[in-house]
C-alpha cells in the first residue's frame, strides 16, 4: 500500500507526508493521483520534494515561499532544515515594502 502525502497548493514543490515514510517507499501524492519513490526516510508531517528543486530555488508550500534550497533535491528527497535556508527576514522585508507601496496608491 502506498504511503500518502498531501500537496496543499498547485504551485507547491513539496508535499507533507501523512505517515512516516521509509526509504524506497512509494508515496501517493493525493491531489496529483501519482506516486513517487521516497529517497529518504521521512517523519510524519515533514516535507517530500514532489519535483526536482535546484539549489537556490524557493521551497513552495501553501502556495507561498517558506524557504530557499541550500542544495539540489531530487523528487522524493526529504525537505527540512538540513537543506532549506530560513528566509523569514527576506519575506518580511518584501511584504513590508509591498504593503507600504500599496498605501501610497
């Protein structure tokens, strides 16, 4: 039986695994109705790459960027703090600038 993962938004390049996944397990991406092979063991609630992610690319979850890849990840890799850079400050600065620009209109 396939393990399951949930992609939250169509633009996401990661999905959240619904139960612990072992290396080489098949993981059904529920919304896409297709399976991928896990390249790493992944704990419940953690992210799995559902497409290749290049170093420097944004990690997309909920349809918004949540981090930046610090290394290349293949489809099926575990995506977590070991390969994702925190971009909270960058996003806060960007959203603040956008908010202030909207206020000038």
